[in-house]
C-alpha cells in the first residue's frame, strides 16, 4: 500500500497523484525543507496568535517550544494559523465565533498534511473550539493551553482579571471608588501574558481538557509566564510524535466516562457556567448525552474542593502551586472512572498511582473537609425553563436560594442599558430582574446575564439580587444568577411571556424556576408575540439558522453527532 503519511497525506487534486506529490515537494522545498525533513512524519501546530488576543501573547515562544519537542522526537513541526478569539475584542460576543473557529480548526487539520496536531489555545472560546474541531477531524491531538496570568498589585492588595475587575467596577458604581482610582486599577488587573487569573472559563476549560485526557498531566494551571509552561509545550510536541507511533485518537480519549470525570472536576473546582455549554458541545460532537439528572447527581455527590476566586480566595497561580488538577483528581479518586486514558496512553488509575509531592490544603481541600459539601453548579427546570437553566450556587447568596419575587423585565440588551440606572425604575431589592432576547439566536448569547444591580439599589448597599436570562455570564462573575434559560425567548421560550409585576419563584432546593402564571395564560401571551427577523447573509445567517440551544452546547445542528439528548 502506498505510504500516505506526512507530506504525502491528502494530496491536492490535480487528477495526477505523482504530479501532485512532485509539485507539493517542490513548493515545500521552497520553504527550505530538505528531502530528509520532508520524509519525516508531520505534527501540525494549530497556533492562534493575534494582536486582538492578549491571552495568547506568549504564543510565539510556545510554538517554538512545541516545535523543539516535535523535532527532538523525530518529526517535522508545521505551525499553521487558525481563527483566534480574544474574549473582549469581539462584537457582539466571542460565543458567536466559537463554532467558526471549531470549523476552521477541523477543516484545516483535515485539509492539510499532518499525522498529529498540537492545538494551542487559551482564551475562553479557543480551547472548546479546538477540542470540538479536533474531535471531528479525528487525528491524534494534544491540547496545550497558554496558561493563566499572574496577579498584579494595588495598594498592597493582589488583583487578578477578572473577578477583581468586576469587584472594583461595582465599587465604582456604588461611589466607593473614584474615577482616579478606577483608572489606576485598570492598569493593574491584567499585568502578564495569559488567560484570566481566576477559575473563570479559560481555566475551567484548561482543567477540563486535562481531565478529559487531552492535555498533559499537571499542565492545566502552570502560569503563562512560568518556565514550566514552556517545558509542557516541549513535552506536548514530543507526545504528539508518540501518538503517531501508537495512534490514540481523541475519540478514544473523550468518552462518556471521561466526560463524567470532567463534570466531577467542573463541580469540584467550582468552575464556570460557560464550561457547561462547552462540555455539552464537546460531548455532542460524539453523541454523548449529558442529562440534567446526570448533571445534578454529579453536582450533589461532588463537593467543592478548590478555594479560588470568583467564589473563594485564591488565584490560578496558587492553584498551580497547591497541586493543580492532579491534587483534585486524587481527592475525587473514589468517584472517578479510572479506566479512562490520556494522550500519554496511561489510564487515570496509572496517573493516580504516582504519589503527590505536596498539597496546599488552604487552596485544595481534602474530600472530607470541603469548601462546600455539594458541587458549584446545578441545572434548574420548571415552566420558565422547560429545557433547563443553570445556576452557579457556589457563587450565589444562600439567603436568596428560596426566593419568590416580582419580575422587573428588560426586553433586550438595549432596553437594559437604557433603563437599569434610571432613577425612575420601579425596582426593589427583593425583586427579580429578568432579561429577555439575549440567547444564542437573538444575540449570540453574550455574557450579559450578570445584570448590574440598579444604581439606585447599589448605592443603598444592595450587593445581590436574583437575575434571570437566556444569556451567559463570565466565568469570573458571581451572584444569584439564573442563566442559559432554554428555550430562549427569541424562539418562543416561556421567558418571552414574562411581564413586569409577574411573580417568579426560584428554588435551589427543588432545582426549579417557575413563572407563577397558569400554562394557558403563558401560551396565550406567547402566541401574540411577533417573530424576530433573522440575518440574511454570510456567517451570521448560517449562525442564526443552525445554532442549537444552550442545552445542546450552542453547536451548529449540522456539526453535532446525530443524537438528541436532554442536557442541563
Ligand atoms: Fe481571555 Fe479572560 S479574556 S481568558
């Protein structure tokens, strides 16, 4: 059989294979690659540097280190660019473009001649996009993350993006911090290369990638500027070469069992709500369902073990020094599927047979002495969210867990921006704020679910209220916030029926969210609502017509495996 590896893979179609090979070799030689080099197996390096992505600032040296590892292990490294998504530089929201990046990653892996790939991502949407793409492309792959930022300092206090960004902004809105100080703080929140410094979405996804087995053991939390980050990059290159010799494809690593392990770690690290959407999309690529029942069972069985912001005290650099994902896995061992495998080809049981060097118990608690006895996230359901909603109970105010209140409704994001600080807004501290039309189809599901406390209440010292929307919220945010309500209001979800003054009941105990109106009245109101027009051209049209709801991970319907499921 003809050798179709390395530079001989997937020849360009000219109708003459030999000519195609000759032409490709000739053009590859123009890059200064010798025949000996071109005879080697190829490891593609999906790189994502961009001046619009601060979190990937260290990408060039990571690419160099991966290349070094690939070369030393006997293969040819071939870096190639894909879409890069810098969270705060994209309009209307990076979430719209995660699937574009996933498609780009999948197609560029498939279209170009490589035997394995190292994916380098970091910022929130990039790692899920790379995992989704590589699962569909199906060649051996190693995920490397850029790593978290280190903290800055302000008047003796440590600061880290972006929980402290929000904390200081809330103080500024309440009048406790003046314009001069907020301008100073602006320059002290994000002071190094790397992803947000807390257990936000990027760090949660890094922990999930490691737990799934797609990243090297103990690599998720290494700070972006630490020398060990480069060592991990070098090793990732070498492991990718090993994977060519003993092929383990990502679909053999990401399984129902490793997804369950990832859900456990998500709960134990009190990870981001966004990771629920991304994990559903990742599982959806393989047709693996994550039901609300499974999600809540795992949440109820799995304590929060990690004391990091936005919920607790520490930062990602502390988590790394404390023992990282490995220490969490050791604590959860009796709940995990130990026969899952990682990119090294070792089972989780083999990984956990290595003793830990040391664990900082201030940051990573023993199973028997958790930060909280139950997991950080729960899935809600009820007549306001027939297909589910998410609440980060670890970041919520316990006194608001059982709340019945009057709805104060904002029709969409412009309406929210226009009225939230209006002194005439009819709102009390025990009301429930509702935002409509911020779901995947209506608005690309921006991180707008963290509705600001109305200024007049913030100035009276109100710190938290129940807030409900079909939007997402930043993994670095906190509060009693019901998110991802599905179906979203723009596609006829009951959220669209809520009016000012309606009563809503949230019960964390019952894991329910209910609009206290009878079903016939909800149906009557929904029937009277106008249909929203969809974009007609380009990617926006493709997005709006094919994006699925949050419980299915907001993946495009034509990219997910052919399975229907009931996710959180
Ligand atoms: Fe990139 Fe937070 S902005 S991880």
